């Protein structure tokens, strides 16, 4: 079952048991917006974020 997400065809996200969730969590002092797409089959969750680690670190150091 954990390999299930890796084997999905293009229409795989619409299969039973696959859940897609969007959110935009906000930390207390975060400067960047954080839209997130999460895909799960119940045992493995993959989250996609629009920013690289380098961009996040640079934004947090902008005022230091």
C-alpha cells in the first residue's frame, strides 16, 4: 500500500482511497504565504509547498 501513490496514473488522484487537501496554514511570525497541497492514501502523505528551503530562510532573515 505505501507504494500506491507512486503508481498512480494521471487520473489516479480521483481514485477511491486517495485524498487531496488544500490548506494555507499561517505560523505566528511567518512572512511568506503557505499554500499547501497534500495527497494521501491513508498511510503515506506527500505535501507540496511553493517555496524552497532557501527562499524560506531568506525571508526569515530579511529583517535581521
